[in-house]
């Protein structure tokens, strides 16, 4: 009988490579497997539903998506294909069948659908490109694979689409979008474990907005909004950042102005009991409990983590959370208390420069 293996991947944007590790599930310790070469500004990643391939997006020119085969014995990565993308994409996901790749462009104000071959490789250009409002930051299908949602930070909207899993075509739903209150800045998305709710982390406010999903229509209705940043942090709401690779806006603000909220990632445990978000100005991970039935969130506390925490992932068994920091040369591994959701003191492991995105694969 084969023993399950768990592999952890971290994209290093500045080094242009991907760190691979095997995780000891009894302790959470990471043992390096090796580094896979990619290119400068390799950032978002996604694992194929088959768990045979890792897709990594390169945001430097020429912008593209790389397909890596995952060695089921060692976790090592071997590049198998490269395909062009229509713009610099900070987010990538696949549909639930593994036949289509979704990407979102922050600087290009668009989303795209690319075909994935039966062999799991991405070798062709996008088959659909859809203009969005300002700063499309993420795109994700729901668990039913019937609906797809995209967050546009600058336009302050969550776009809602119906999805044809045979053709890969996205069609705007009716209505085409929902909006939180002005200034929130929707960034990343995650679905409740029962697919009844969509949670949106807002980069500029640090709030997590909860929407109920109409199971037949796929339309969203606002339920609640809860802050991930405690008042004592002393942060003001933020403003949209310049796209990666673009010149930053001139600093005209007064030096005594409050530091700004700069939320990044959101994840939920597989059992649906706990939700976590990251905030890059304070270098913290926030913990929320998720109420059974209603899905309502309650903020509990936050935990110190790596500098400028960009990406977090929870392993498929729900035992460990791994966090990367763009300004850190380490990743932190936390054990999750199964009754409270609280995070243990972390163990830290070396990674490359500009650690950005984390993916975790369990192979049985």
C-alpha cells in the first residue's frame, strides 16, 4: 500500500524559480526537493485537478504560463510546455474538470480563458479574453463548475459569470456584477466548503465580504462584512497599488499619514470551520471562525508571520498552514489547532527571493 505524500511549492518572483519541498505530516517540517527554473516574476500558480501538473504564470516579458509535470515519487518539477498569455496575470486557477485555465490581469483590466490539452499541458493561446473594470485581481470557479467569479480591485466589483465547461466560454450573468461599499477593493476569493457562500478579501479595507450564492442562478447577495484588521493596528484604508513592473505613483502624502491596509490572501480549512487572511503592512495572519449553517464570520485574533505575507495555503488534511513573505527569505509552517483554529509557533524554512505564491499537493 502506497503512503500518501504531501508536496509544497513556493514561487520566488525575484529569483525566477520555484522551490519544491516534501512535508512531514507528523511534524509539518519541510525537506527541500530542489528548485525548478522558471523566469523573473514567476508568481501565481495552480495545481491541475488530476494533481499531475503545476501551472506557473510568468509576469515578465514574454508573459506566459509554464506547465510542469509533478513527479509523484519525489515531488520534483519538470517543465513540459509554455504558452502565451494576453497580459501580465497575477492570478491563475483551473476549472474543476482541468480542461480550462482562468487568468486575471491587474494592469491590463481583463480576464482570460486558455485551453488545457487532454495531456494536461497548456500549449495554446487564450480562447476568450474579456475586458473588465479596473484591476482584475482574481478569477475562480465555484465548486459546481457552473459559475465563475472575478474580483476587480480598482472598479470595486465582483463580476459573476455562467460557465460552459464543454466550450470553456464565460457569459456575463444577470446582473453582471455586485459591489461592496465604496473603497473596499475586492482582491481574492474563496468558497465555503458547502459552496453556499463566497468570501471576498478586500485589499484596501481588510474586510472579508460574505455573499450567499444562488445555487440555480449563480448570482451573489451580500450577507455581511467583517474586518480582519483590529482598530489598534492603527491602519487607514488603502489605495490601489501600481501594477507589478510599473513605476510607482509619486509619494505626495504627508509623512505623518497613517500606514495603509494592504490585505493579500484568503484561505478556508477543508472542514469549513476556520478562515484566514493576510495583511502585508502589519505582517499578520488573521483568524476567523465560520458559523455552521449561516457561514457568518467572527474575527478571533491575528498572528505574526513573514514580512509582507503574500500567499498562504492550507494542506488538504487541514493540519498545517504555510505562509510566504515577499520581503522574507523564509516560509512559515503553522500547526492549526483543530478545535480553535489558532496557529502554533511556526517552524521556518529557507526559500528564494520574492517568495510569492504557495501550492500544496497531496498524492496518495
